[in-house]
C-alpha cells in the first residue's frame, strides 16, 4: 500500500491532496503522506521532481 501511494506521489501528486499535509515545528519544510495508520515523512524539491523520504512509521512514533 505504501509503495503504491509513493508511485502516485511521484507521478500524479494531485490525486493525494487530501493525504498530504505540510508539517510544522521541528519538522517544518517537510510533508507527511497518510497511508492508513502509517505516515511517510518526505521533502519535496519542486525545481526538479525529487521526493526524499525521510522516514516511514506508525503514526504514534514517526514524528519523534
């Protein structure tokens, strides 16, 4: 499931607009992708399509 969401993120991120959120605080400048109870923390660079996955984990522990 996570792999398929990452493939959509790389190709057509507009389809995931309800699952993507900009993060604040210590994680400012990063985004989260919601996949059921898991979160993918990533950074985007719009000048060239680069998605750098910073972490993947359960929603209770991924932000720590």
